[in-house]
């Protein structure tokens, strides 16, 4: 097969550990099966280890060095913290990672001139990647596909856009310019696609929806090696496990934690329904010191296990070991996004307790038939759902839900079809 060349700009890529990594990894892994050879351009912020992902990976630095974390520096003294936030809001436009995209521009041009990219692909966040894609399209004339893992100005991620005002207006102009020039735009939910098509009707025919999903091969590997995880191995088979994987909030600048869920758990411990001898609650993934402190303040002892950052395969092992999975979103609205973990939760066929606002994720969980309860932050409702789940030792449900539509190889075939269309 004569493969076409794709230049992929993915800031979040192994060895980085974040929810945004897996979508890009799956695309890079399976695109060769559909006639595309990807070259991934990413940051060197997280190190140079490719993380076991095949294919060519090019790492570039960032102007003014590289930070140690993606969070806004809220721990800095008030004067310095305010200065950092002002610079981030008014100078680093469209976001602070523009330092990476600016540094990547010249190497990217060289690669394109050497024939490395018949098509340019950028994925966000960070949205500065799309400014790079727009620049490369204008300079080289190559087709450009922009992938919005999260909606850009719809329910925005960053604090200065959530505040609205002039900064949001600036961002909307940049978004309009990018969508108007992209050869194809990919969103992760039908809801986001429909809203962007309504906002930008001239581009509506070029806007597609390719959801996040799961990798059946990875899931099978995790299922066959569950006991390879030390934490899972240390928990007896008779212990009832409630699991949560990843961060609690989409917003990196907030210290979210599942307060109503923990209130419900504390009540059930006092009633004798939950006990550290027979139950475990695993919070798998990195969290801020403040979030850890708030969880520890409940005094639940060995009932709560906080793993810290873990690999994706270990996250899958914990997902498969859990008797109930917690899907938590503290947002007031979630109309246009579904966090990637939900698809892996569904693929595990475990019952799911969804503490969610109305929107796309809630709708998907309702349609799936795998929810034991869906609620907002209400300790009484959560406690009732947990009491019932523990009493019944809930098992995964077999439903008519077409899970295969979210499998990674199939989703990659949809992206390959978009790429084929833009080169035609």
C-alpha cells in the first residue's frame, strides 16, 4: 500500500499522562491500516521517552523554557500569582502553549518541504495548535484538519474564557478564522458538531463528529493482566471496589473533588454499610495536594485509596476490577463534551454511578443502559444508589447498546475517510 503522509500536532502525547493522550495515540496506532503514515510532532515537556507508541515522533522545545505543570500557578504569592494570570490572559494568546507552537513552526515547515505531510492535523487542547495549523496551511497550501477534543469557546476549559468579556470575544474571532480556513473540522460529540454548524453555517459541510472511544486491544491486554497491578493484587477478591479513574474536573485551574459522594460514603460508614474490611474506594490518577487534603479530611482511612499518577494500562486494570465505577463531573452544564473515560467505562461493562450535569455525557450514559443511577451532587441520592449497589453486588448489564461504534480502530477509519476527502 502506498501510504499518504500525515503531520500530526499533538501537545499531549506519551509519556504525558492525561485524558487527551489516548485519542491521539489510537489514531497514530491505527492510521497505517487505512493508508496513512503519521508523523507526530509534540512537546519535549514530558520527556523524550516515546512511551511504547510506534511510529515517528518529533519533539520540540518551548520558548522561555518549559513549565513543570499545566496548572495555573495558584500557589504563588498573591502578587506574583496575579501577574502570572494577567500574562496568561492578555499576552499568551490563544493560550500559554503558544510558546510550543511558535517553536514548532520552523521545524514543521522543514518537514513539510521534505514531504512529511500531505495533510496537516492539529488537535486541541491546547487551541494554540490550531493557530499553528492555520499558519502552516497559509504558508504551504497543504490541506488542514482541526480536531476539537473539547469545544473551543463552547463551555470553555480555561478560567479567563469562562469569565467572558473581551478575552472571550478575542478567542471567538480566532476560532472563527480557524474554522473558516480549515479543510475539515472534527468534534467529539454530535451536539458540538450541530452547534458549530449553526454558528458557522458556511463551514457546516466540513464539520464532522468522531467521538472519543476505547481500544479493544488495550482492554483485552488489561483484562489478561489485571493481577499485574500491585494495588489490584493487594485487594481480596471478596472486597467490593468502587473506582474512579482520572481527574475530577475538566478544568485544570480548579481543585474539584466529589464532595456529595464523599458525604454519602461517610454516612454509609457510620451506618455500617461500608467498611474498610470489605470495601475499597479507589481514586486512580493524579490530583492536587489541596484535593488530596480535602479527601483525607473525611477521615475514611483505608477505605479510600489514592494512587497518584498511573499508566493507562493500570487505569484500565482498575476499571476492570471495580464493581461500580464513578463518573463525576462538577460542571453546571455539559452540553457538548463527553470525557474519554466514559467510553472505557462502558467497554468494561461495569455498572456506572454518574454524578453529572445535563448534557452529552448524561445522555450517552442513559442510552447505554449501564447506569445504576444518574444524579447531580446530591448526597442522599448518591447514598441510596450506593446502598442498593452494595446490597445487590451489582453486575454489568448486557444491553443492545452498540458499543462497537466507539472502538478505536473503527473511529480511526472515520478519521481516515475525512483525510482522504480533504486530499481529494
